C-alpha cells in the first residue's frame, strides 16, 4: 500500500530543491505518493521568528560550500549555487498553485527548480520567468495570469498559515504517517519508514 508524504516547499530553499530531487528518486523505488504543498518561506520565517541558515555567515558558508554539494554528490543531483540568491519567490510560489489548477504542476516544479538551482537563472525577473516557462513548453500567459488571481493568492497564504499551525518553521518540511521531518538530510528516516 502506497504511503502519502506531504512536502511543504519553497523554490528559494536549496535544501527543498535537494529534497525535491531525492523524493523523486524515492518515489521510483518505493510505493510513495508525494503531495506538494506550496508555501511562502518568508511568511513561515516571520511567523516563527526563524531566519535563513545563510543569514549566519559561518553556517551559510559551510552549507553552501560543503554540506549541500556533499548531499548533491551523494544522490547524483545537479546543483549550482545561484548568484541571485536569495530570490523573492512570491510570484513563483503563486505560480505553483496556478500550475496545480492548470494540471501542469510536475513540469512547472521541475522547470522552476532547475532554472534556480541548476541553470542559475534570475527567477526574480518576470521576463526571465516567462522565458523559462516558454522554453519548458508551458503556457506562460495562462500561468502568469492565474498566478495573480485573488483565490490563488489566498490559497498560498492559507497554505503558509496551515504550515505554521502544524509546526513548520522552515523548508523542506515533510509529514508522513503523522510524523514531521525537517530538512533534506532527514530523508533517510523517511526511506527507513518506507522500507519497514
């Protein structure tokens, strides 16, 4: 019987990108359905008085130069640090909800994550976002228009509020079988649960 995993994510988090790639691998190996829940990481940080790890210079240097590349190598995941980091992901995350409604979510998520964390695109630039969507064969006009719909905006706020209410304080945060897991480096516990 397949297990369902809820994945709270934001495109601006390099660790959420790595989790996305690793979860794709796990879903091919095990009976696992990953349910993506877009949230706004900045809103989570504000609500929980948390901050990005890279805001601490020594920790940020370690993560970006050693820890994240080490994880990417282990699981053969392409990753390049984005010189435009941190990126304002508000419109990208609204776009994720629009993509869910337009039934192109998988393609949208893959192209946005690759644009940010492989191709090093400036995804805070609306023209670059449009170009990336068109290059991926997605209907940029429909996605961008729907991403500004008031109900889409409200859904992103609701997702973020629900995440905080569930105890989320950063990304990636995952829930499976009632247990919460934080960080791409905790996916070994999820794999262990899937094996059991």
